[in-house]
């Protein structure tokens, strides 16, 4: 069973006409609900009533957490190509309704089965407002995982070799801004994956450079591991038992393999290649490898929901007595990045043991207390998110607030006692005894694709100077000033300033207007006057113009702003 769970401000649907041979009686009245949790449900072959009840229970729990009073169960056949038979699906749907109706505090609404319906959704803007879930009747059965590869005839549709169309998006949407500024595109042949154009890839690389600089200051060592791994690795880690539905797995010449969905298991393999002493810890690793997750794309979300992503992942292998200091250091990094560099408000959440978890309660209690103590000692206020931790450990998540007041979950710090035991990790203590380290999983920006989308919409394309794909564009007023403008452009390039040169025969008004549309921080206007005085005229993004400026002075001031990662022009 596939479920796209949505937290909505409003849902409205109108049954239009029956579209299946099996359908329920219904009128064509419009149904509207506000502040509801919506389950878009695809019932698959092999599903039964127990699977449906399992899905409903989780959505009810989510509704309670979010203090929503309405649950809408909406049959939705577009999440799967392995749909159940109609009679079976209807029976399961009825069982789901019956299960949901047991919760007296929540109103249950169910859209009719077998109908074509007109649907309108107004989805809330918080990080958990869109979640994809998969359920099956063997989720709790054993650990053996068999290859599900089925040979089939290739079906090729060349009509999908085209760019995705986002022309109906609002002007403030990152897809609209990205197309206008030529940052990235999305192609139908790679659903929910991004094609980085040169300017967008510059932003992506600058975010990585930021984290590399910070990590170097905090004694991290960068590593990289293969993208393709035999699934035996994920059997040991526990991800096959708890994360299988989100993995790209297939049979190959080297056996059953998976594209890498997360970095921790392969990072652990590097730890296991040598012997460790208590004096060697903590060992801090950073990794920026590409990950692939087979999550439902849901509604079109651009960079916010992708199947191919890069995280600023880090893993710290530490002794238990080092946990508090390591967590405190990470809290300072979060403050430096969000409070200092991006000047964004943020709020912490402490997520506790979920129902689907590994390990005993004692380890979970110790891990949760360690995170709580670190937050308290650093005087950071936080909310408790009950049962929202990772399957291997509790975590601290940070919600950041953008310029439009929306909250986004980005940074995360997770404490893990389970994977070190699964992989039998060891170090030797000061008495020569073998001990098991703990692992701290952390990401500060999180998914770089998602964070780029947040930045594009937060700044509305007016990026800070250090993050701007093009920092300076040199404009010549006439053919007579082309050579001088070209020399200035070459000097800027030699100083590693991201620059462009426009010596075309278009009018200067057109050139300035185009520079403003591209939100370029500085336009250098070069004409006869500037040539005679060996100077430049500057027009910044806000429209302020400065004349008779020496190029060296401009470069010096610009470099200072870039190196400090200032948010000001």
C-alpha cells in the first residue's frame, strides 16, 4: 500500500462520474474540510485489511500530534502500478474507514471509491506536511530479503525526452526563479531529479565549500564511498528491515545491489579497516556523496522532494564520555551557520524513540538523556517530538524560518548506539579492554537540493554576494570602450571573481535591465569617461551608482565581503 499523507489547510473534492466497474454510490456534492490530514491511498496487490488498518493508525497518530480534528481517506490510484483488484480494494478501504471511526476525537471523511473526482488541495508549509509511506503485510515478518527483480519487456516512450513544464508556478516559486535565472532544470526522463546548470551548480558548490571550510576548522576528514553496494551491507545495518521501500534495488552481475540511500553504513566500513585506541577518538568524518532514495514524489515539489540528493553528511565516532562535548560543538556549528551566516531564526526539536526501532530501552534512554542534557546545558529551548526519532536513535532537528515565515526542517543531530553494535565496532580503552563506540550522525544544511530551494525562495533570487553565481558583470557603453572593458573583465577573472562581460552592440539600457533581471550584485559600466580616468562606474543591485572608482579599491572591498560571507552588498 502506498500512502501520500498531507497536512492541509483545506481540501475540496467533487465526485464527477464513476470511472470503474466497481464503485460506491455517491452524489456530486462538493465536500470541503479545513485543517485536515489527508491520506491519498493506492491499494496494491497483496494488501489486506491489516495493512490498511496499520496505515490508518499511523495517520491518526500524526493527526493527533499536529492537533488536527479531521482525517480524509481518499482513494488515489496514481501512486502505484501494482494496484489491487477493485473488489479487494473496496473491502480494504471499508476496513480502513471502520478502523479510523474508532477514534472518537477525530472526524473521518472518506471520498467515494471508483469515481473520477475533481480535487483541490491547499497544503500547509511545515516540513512534515507531505510524507510518503509504504505498507505491506510482511513488514514484521523475518529478516530475509529476496530479490524482487522481474524480467520484463522494455517499454520505451521517447516523448518523455523533454523538459518538465513549470510555467504555471508563481513568480516566487524556486522553479520559476530557477528558470528565469538559468540555475537548473527538471527533465521528464529523470523524474524528481535535478539538472544543474552552470550558475545553479555554482550555488551548490559554494554551499559545499562553506561546509568544507567549517568542517576543516572543526577537524573533520572528508571521505567518499561507492554509490553501488551489495544489499548485504544494509541487512547488517538494519536498513533493509526498516527502510527497504525507499531503496533502489536491482539484480546485477555482482548480486543483489542497491544505490546508496544513506552514507552511514559505508562510512562504518572505513572505520572497520583499522584498529582504534581511545586516544584516536573522536574521529569526525564528512561526506558529500550522491544518494538515491525511492520516495514517492507526491505533488510536484521541484528541489524540495527529489530522488537523487546530496547531503552535507557527517559521522562522529566517539567514546561515551565525549558525547556531550561533541553535541555541544555541533550546536555551535548550527548557531554559526543559521544565526551567523544566513541570519535565519531557528528552533530545536528533540525526537524520541519511534515504534519501529532497533535496540533496547536502556540504550534509547541513555541516548535521549545525552541529547537533552546537551540542549539544556547550551540553554537551547526545544520541543519534544514524541516517537519521531530515527529507527536507530533519538535526534535533534532544527526548523529554520525563511523570509516568508515558513518553517523548514534542515539540520539534524542523531545519537546512535545501535549501528556500532550491529557492525561490532570496537576501540581499546585505557585498560586495554575492548569497548564499543557511539556514532553521532549529523547534517547541518541537510539535502543541498532542498536547501538550495529554500535559499532561492528566501532571497527571491537576490543571493548574497558570496553565494551569487555571477558577482560582477562588465558592460561597455560603446565599441570604443570594448578593449578597456575586456581588460577589466580579465583582471576580475584573475582575482577569482565570478564575472561576465557584455560588449555586445545592445543599448546600455538593455544591458542594465538584463543585469537587474538576473539579480547580479554589481554592474560595472565602462565608457569613454572611465577610460580617460582609468576608473570604473558601479551600479549595485539596489540601484545605487558610484562613479570614478579605482578597480583595485573595488576588488579589495568585494573580496572582503566575499571572505566574510556577508549578507550585505
